[in-house]
C-alpha cells in the first residue's frame, strides 16, 4: 500500500489488485488513477486486504490477470507477481502465463520473497517475460527487453522493492531511487496480485 501510494495520479496508470493463494479474488478492478482520491481508494483497499492462507496457485493469479486487465494496443502492461512459495496447486502456471502473454502482457516480473534458488530460477527462466529473464535490479534497458526477478529477503523489504520498480517503470516520480522503464503487478499469498497499465502519451 505504501508503495502504490507513490504512483502517478495523471491518468497514465491503471491498477488492478488481486489476492491469491489457493484461488484468486479481485480486490481492486482495473482502475485508472486519475486523481489523488482515486489513488487513496486503491491504497485503502490494499491496506484492508486480509491474509487468507492456503496453497500457492500461480495459474489462478495469471488467469485473474488475463480476465481482469484491459490490454490496449497503445498501453505498456507489466504483470508483477509477489510470491513466497513455489506453485503447490493448479500446476506450474506456464500455460496460464503463456495465455497472459498472448492477451497482451508486455512484461512479467516477480518479487521472490525468501525463495530457494530452484524456485527463483524457475520464475526467471520459465515465467518471466520476455525471455531471457534476468535478476534485477539493475532493470533491463530498455525495460521492455527482458522479464525479471527481484530477490527479496522478507516481507519487510517489499515496499522498497516495489517503489524501485515503480520508478523504473515510469509510473512513480523518481524521488529516491531513479531508474528507467514501464510496469504492471501480481502478488501471492500474503502479498496480492496487482496490475498497473501505463498508457503511452498520444
């Protein structure tokens, strides 16, 4: 919530938030952030999310993103998943990730929260998009050239990681850690699934 509170309010960003574990539920439907009041509502919804526990369903998260996001030809769409576990139900999510790419996702990236090396490698090598996936930061330049995984040591480090990513994506002003890029977000378990769509200026 603190990280999302920093994003631009000039109608250039659309946000979707989905919480997932054993299944997925939409917390915030795709919303254009056109005012501080709109952003405050999204932040409040994220702050009010409860932890429901359950298994880890990557496929549920990707399906929710595919169904809920509007993919415009002039939009840059980055899907970001925050996860503290490997997939434990619904398969490995590869087919659903491929459907999300086919629907128009430009970038798929991850926060790997205290994950082992094999799960982190699976995210980087099989689910990040475009391939080849890389570890970030530093972020790809141009930012649309590779998907990436950001290793995070614990839940307390998520805020900093997301703020850096939002700045890199160009959807938040460079107040602390300047970087270049574009962004959308997904999250798992205690995290949540969020999607940000940056509209290109016409």
